[in-house]
């Protein structure tokens, strides 16, 4: 696999890995790409767990708010992987989620479809998918 520039010029390799080590001409194997993906998933999963203050589904209710479901977690990990931890940390999406406004948080995904000042069809589709996944637990898992 060879590094490439994404739609806004960020050097990327494998399954969406970015970082200072990714540059023009970098090549990695499929196995290395998978290892990077697993590292990235671990990093973004930890960040989501740190940022979300709702109780996990199945744990005792300590906050009186809706439980944080696996589907919501998975959607947020994908969101953070694509946009960065800082984007999630400062987002209205996170504020609404932590306040227990699941539907309001879900609608915030759709606002994150711009890159380089333009709406990108691929990002619109990705955000719609994240929103749909996020709402699975709210509609079917409770």
C-alpha cells in the first residue's frame, strides 16, 4: 500500500492512518496497515470512552440519563477516527450526547460534511452512515 493525499491534501496510508510519519513515497504491507488500524482504533476508542460521560448500557444507572450503547460508541469512534479527537471533544454533538439528547446528538453528525470549505458527497454519505449507526441503539437496543 502506498501513501496518498486525501481530498484536502492530508497524507494517508492503509485504512485511513495519518500522522507525521506518513509522507509521499511511503509504502507498507497489508499486515502493517492492519496493525496501524488496530492502533488507531485503540487510540480513538480510549478517547471516546474518556469524553463520553453517560453510563454504559448494562451498567448501573448513576446519572439518570440514557445509557451509552455500543452502536453510539462505534459511530463516535468512526467520527473521531475521520475528524480527530479534537473535533469530537469540542463538538455540539458531544455536548448534546453528554446531556442525554440522543436525537439532537445524532443530528449533529450531518453538520460535519465539509472539507476544504466544500461539502463533499463522500463525507455526507459517511456522516449519514454514522448517524444511522448511532441511532440503532436508541431505536432498537433499549
